[in-house]
């Protein structure tokens, strides 16, 4: 705005110089008379033959229409139709002509002439513009008075042009006095005189402005033109004007505010006034239509129908390489202030009401209760006056706990997710569609005097063997529940396993530090005798040249032990806690307790040979198993399951269980899936083709899991725990590798009793039927069908 004021001031100064140059040329007396009294010039022009008729018609038209063109007549302007000399003056030139400091002829640009135009005076005193620029009645009267003096007039014009010569001005924005914010969404900021859009100049950001401030020495005197959007450097003269305006002085340094007054108009009454009609009433009465329009707009603003456009504010300091200019504020306040402490009530008073005072029984109950179970941290007491109240002993402790709550308990508002509980339940098939699976208790096998610790089912499903802490081994017929035989053992059996070879009637029993191979003598007599002959024809173990004793010693049973069914005894250095057979029935493995590096041994029955497959084995070994069809050997430590290739003698895979202590393990008949149970009540299903981490973790049990097992033929698996519960699940493994296994719990079996925090100790599926056998601490075995 300051720059625009300076520009108008400089143009006024240029007009003053042009007028002074005309005065120096010495105008004629008639011209001076015209300047003082325009009526005289008009009268003189009327006497001229060439212009009398036009003037009379002109004034007649003015008298006929006094109201419509009143404002134009006061300014001394006429239109093209009134003059007939070409297009009228531009608005800017007309205003400059009327607002000049002195009357008289102005420079060529201020008379409305374009650059390059000339005024030619002929011998008769007529002036023509090459571009057809029209003149008002004052100019015509002046030209009439200067008839015959064209040389002096052209000379003065030439001197005026020499004093105020300038190049063609820059393109101006002609949109008028409107908010430039309307053009923010367009690439231009307005239009020039020819109607062409004025493009928006490039504008830098805060960084460019800072660099210009540091590098440009004229930065302090540079302002921005709001109309054109360009930067304008102020000159010394314009800076001097700004300083004078700030000091409440005149912009021009040589301006004299006390110049003598010059009366521009005559005091005599004109014969033909410009307007003789009275002022219309609409000139000084507000418009009612505008009033109604304003009332409607105000009402619309109050009702919220019209909202003002808010200009987004760009921060002065922002991230230069950020993707978004601004971040959305949170919808809610995330911080929640800590709740204030509860104000004291009647119970905290030094003189509480009688109903708040505790009785002796309440005092005794309060003293015997734990501090966490007490309703209050103190007992209300009564004192005669406030001076008798002692210091509160728990004051410092309660204040410290309050400080801990404020410091260690951050409070934050979280958006609640609205979820339908039914959507969280997985879409599983109904248990009726997944039959068959065991549902009903069919037979209870009774006969042991102590808890049954282990059991095993014969490969054909006809016989069942169980071992108890009463140091006996019992053989049962599955269908009838009869006890077919009892074998006394030299200790408590920890593990039992039927030989999977159907041609051998052998049972492996782990008792203390020995493993006994027992011929149970059930079934076909030919098989029983063939088993004895096979064992007696075994090769003698190769003698070793080393002086150290072998870790495992093979012994053939004789005498009384042979009559009871014992055939071979394998002596170990540590207690044997598991024995497991290979599917072909020639190899079996044992696990020793607290044996460190020599905890696992693999034995070959046909050659009576034992070997330790691992030189160094990290961790405490819990369970071992053979792969059903491939030469893989699974070793479960407390937290990991390692898979070894016995042919290549290398570690193939290491499974991370994520549990604290593995208790049991079993392999799917197809060999690609594995389940483990843990003492921390979790069952993990591993898909070994998918990942080394559990595919599914099941937390159905509330007590430690003792045993897990797969069914050899049906898609079933089960787990038992110390809570006397057996959970049977449907576990379907598909041949399509792109489809995940389907795991659905189908039945919860309860029948055993919990004794000494022990419930079900072992569980095994029937090899053919969808039945399950369970052994419990209540000295019984149960069959569910």
C-alpha cells in the first residue's frame, strides 16, 4: 500500500513539472483568461463559425438531460456520441486530469494519448489525434482561443514531452479493488487491459527468503506489490518520502503548504448552468433494497449458512523433507490426569459418631486380616479434643505409595474397539460332524495297589500292559478287562513299551537303571516260542579293547528271572526314565536322567550293541522318538526339539517350543507334524514344513500336562494333565500343503480322581479303534470308547 501511495505521488509530481514547462513557454492572454474564467473561452468559441453549431447542440443536450450525466458534467467529461471525435478518455487519465495541482494543458500521456501519438495543429487551429483520442469541452474551447497560435502550442507540448519522457509501463493488473485471495486456486492473479491473464510470479518459501536476506544487499528496501505479486526495490527518493510520511510531513521535500489560493472557477453566474434541477432524494437516503440484502446476509451468517473462508496458515518453521505439511491432531486427549485422593469422612474424624467406632470383635477381625483384605488402613478412634490426637504412623508410607502411583502408573486414553464377541469365535465344525472319537467310559481296569505310572498297548490292540509304583507289571485283556498276568519287578517302572514287531512278544520295561526285555507269553504259543529262540540265537556283543567299562552292559536272564519272563537285561550307569522302539522293532532308544552328554543311547537288538550317538548334547534331555518312516531322530530338551539325521549324522532342524519345560512329545503318523506338552499347561502343535515355531499353542488345561499322543490311523490327538482331565481333539492333516491343519477340541473326559495333586499320568490310543486308555493316580486304568 505504501508503494501505491508513492507511485500516485510521483505521478502528481510529473504533472506539476509538465504544467510548469507550459507556463515557461508563455501562454497567450486568451489562455490565461480561459484558465481564470472558462465562460469567456466558451463565449469566444461560440463566435467561431466552425464550432458554433457543435457547441450549441452540446449545451442543449446537457440542458435536456441534467440528472443522468450530472456527475460527468461536474468532472468535465463527455462521451463519444457528444463529441464525435473518437473514443473517450480512459478512467485513469481523466482522473489525473481533474486532480492535477494546476489547471492547463497536461503531458501527452495525461491527456489520454498513447505512447508514440502526436498532436498536429493546422493553420485553422484544429488538433487531431492519430489514434482518434477525443477531447472534452474545455480542450475544444482552449483550442478555439489558440487559433492561429499552433506553433507556440506545439512547442510547449514538445517541451513537456522532453521533460516527462518514459518507456512503456509494465503490464498492470486491472481486476480492481478486490481480495486477491479469490485467485489463490488459479495460476494467474488477474487480467491486463487487453483481457489476457496475468500469470502469478514464482514465490519462494521461507528458505529462499532467508537466502535472499543473507545475499541480497537491497533486501531491506524490497517490498512486494500485492496486485502483481512482484518484488519492487524502493529508490532513495521513495525511501525519503516514506520517512517523511512516518514523521507526519508532506511527501515532497519542496512542497509549500502556504501557497496563495487560486480561484479556479469564476464567481460570475453562467448563462447556461450545467444543471439547474434539484438534488434527487435518492442521493442522501439509504437504499432499502441494500438494507434488505444486508439483513438477509446477516441472518444467513448467524444461522451458519454462510461461513467465512479461512485462509490456512503456513507455519514459519516446518520440516523441509517431510511428506506431509501438517499432522492431524488426535481426536481426544490421550493423557488422563491422575484421580484425586478421597476426602476424609466421618471415620477419619477425631470424634466420630458412635456407629463408626468398631467393636471388640471387629477390632480382632481387623488385626487378624491381611493388610490387603482390610477395608480401611486404620481403626476409627475417639478423642476428647484435637490436641490429644497423636501423629499418624502410616503418613509417610501412604504419601510414598501415592508418589509411586503417580510416577509408575501412566494413564493413557485408548480407543475402545467395538467387536462383536461372536466374531472372535472361530468358525469350527460341529463335534458331531467329526466323529468317531471316544466319548464314554467303557471299562475300568482295577488291580494295582498304588498309582499307575506308565502303560503300553500291544500293536494289534489285544493286550494292555501297565506299570505301577507297587513294583508290579500287569497284563490286561483289552476287551474283557481281565488281568492276564502279574510280573514282579525289582523296582518302580518308569516307562513301558511293546515291541512293534508283531513276530516278537516282547515288552521293554525301564526299572531304575536297567531295561528289561520281557516275554509276556500272551497270544499264539508259536510266537512265544519263536521269540525265545530268536533271543537265544542273538550274536555275542563284540569285545572292546579299551580298559574302561562299557556304558551299557547286555545280560541274558537265567534261572528264576527267566521263569518270570525276563529274557535280556541292559544295565546303565544312570536311572532310565524312557524307553522307545523304532517302528521296525530292531532298534530302541533309552534316556538317562542326569547324565549330561551321555543321556541318550540307541540299542540294536539283533546285534546286542549299544551306542551313544552324541558326543556333546546341550541341555537336559526329556524325551526321544524315532521318525515313523524316515531316518530322523527327535530329541526334546527342556525348551527345544532337535531333529537329527542318523544317516548323515547332522542336525537337520531345531524347533523353538517357547515353553518353560517340555514334559512329553509325539509325532504324527505321517511324520510332518509334532505335538509337545509342557509342565506350564501348554500344548504346542508344530508344522515342520511351515516353520520352526509352533503353528498353534493350545491352553485348554489348568494343570501340568503329563502326556500327549496321536492316534495311529484316525485324525485324533489327546492330552492328559494333573487335573484328572483328558482332552480329545480332532487334528486333521491335509495332503494339500497349501491348507493348514484343522484343530478342533471335541471331548473332555473326566473319570479319574486326583490324589496328592496327581490326576492322569499317562494316556494311549488304541492302535485300530478310536478308543483311548488312561492311567491315573487312583490305581486304575480306564478305557473310553
